[in-house]
C-alpha cells in the first residue's frame, strides 16, 4: 500500500478530522472514534504501519499500539509518531507483571519527546500465556499489581520523584530526566478488581471485545466504584473488531480472534447470554483450536464485532454509546481483499460525521 499523501487524503482530513474524532450523542457528551492496530498474525507484521499512517491521514483522534507477540510498542510508536500529523498515540496495554512502572514511564517519555505527539499509556494484566509462559513472570496477585503499578506510574508521568512501597510493586528515588508527559492513564479491565483499580486511578477504562449489554453492566459497576471513593467516573472506551462489507477471508480472520475468549471467565457468561451456550460448553472441554473454530458461527462474532455495511455498523456503534461507552476504538480487519484495512478505515471515517447530534 502506498502511504504517500494525495489530494483525496488531504480532502479526507479536512472533511473528517473533527467530525470523525468527536462523535456527539443526544446528551451533548463528546465521543471519540479511534483506531487500534490489529496486529493480525495471519498478515505481514509491517502492514500495521500502513494502517496507522492511513488512520492518521484520515484524521482519527488516536492510534492504539498494543504489545504482545509482534512489535515493541515503544519502538513502533516512535517510528509512527514522527510521521503523524493528526493522531495521538495510545501505547499498550502493557502487562504490569512484565514491564515495571519506571520502565514504562521512560518508554512513554521517550516516545513523547521524540514524536512531540500526545502519548497516552494503557496498563493491563495480560494473560497467563504471555506473562508466565513467554516471559517467565508470575501473574500472582495481578489485580493488586495493576492498581499499584498505576499509582507508581502516575507519580513518574507527572514528573515526581517516585516513592512507592506497595504489597507487590516497589519503586523509589527515580525521576524522569526527559520532560514529564503527564500522560492520560488507561486501565484495561473486565473483572471487579481491575474495575476498582480503574475507578481509583485511571483517566480512562478500556473494555475489550464486549457486547453492549456487558458495557452497560460494567459501566454501572465502574460508576458505583467511583462514587464510593468520591472520584469522577473515568471515560470508557470499547475495543471492537471492525470489517465493512467483509469478504469471507475477513469474517474468518475475526472468527479466529474470538476463540481464546469463549472459555474465559466473564466472557463465557456473555456469550451464553447471547445464545451460544453450546459453543461455550464445547470450548470449556479445551478442544483443539481448529475444532473450536469450526463450531463458531458468524452470528457469534457479531456479538462483539462490527461486521456488515456502514448502516449496520453505525447502528451498532450507537448501541454501544447508549450503553455508556464514551469512545469506540475500532480494530480494522486487514485482508488481501482489504489491505491494511483501508476500505474499513475510509468507510468508518464517513460514518463518524453521521453520528453527530443534529
């Protein structure tokens, strides 16, 4: 894909930059449409660079760069950020059992200084496979580790000399030498303990691959937790896969992406409520991934994903907003039929202005 600017792209930015990134609900509350790089393992690793640069040219508010099996998020963020003209960066979620607060703060400050772009940072607990199998770390007391990492990291990002002695996390005596970025702090949560950490320490909560009904329930829990400690409720972002008029290859890609969630605590209940208890029961027997994939119908993928034409996706986004989501973060499918997710990104840039209140 050629990422050189062209006249159409300049026009796209002028028309869509504001409307796409600020979606207005009927109450007048601002909502943002953002992009998360899919890092699809069936696609070339470098393709996400094209996806990110196109998202920037189209005026999306932020590009999220996760970290798991492919890119170092700080390295990719720096590479992209120096080329961005419009989008900010959200780095992470970083696994708090793998990266310590000082390490994360140095990385965020480095990217902010090199790119001169707004840089947010997200924290999460990740999975047993990533933390224990790949990195040889323990996920024990991960909920406590998440909350304590957020507290220590906040000190560092605000330019303080860190002084934190928690139950799991300890950090003291260090202050950033680079300018303190005072970054937005995002926490990825689903369970009660992580929600409590988000209510107490996050500027924003991100929910990954959930349906509108679950968003409503989780936002209510977050509100109660925030009210209990006398703190304003953090904004809520929802990550969701997105494919506009997908090919069979695109649907298959998104289907593969849900296999690991079907037996996960909380997610299994969500899919049961949606009417897919038989698939959940089979997933709980721990079958071969290929066997499980064969049991996943397309309708199950639609529970947590945005698949279809623009009008269907627009209506589905409104369901998430009505359920309490502040921001929608699309993870564009990328296939041979839609390299770098270009068709999806351009179509969603057109959907954004139509979501504004009259």
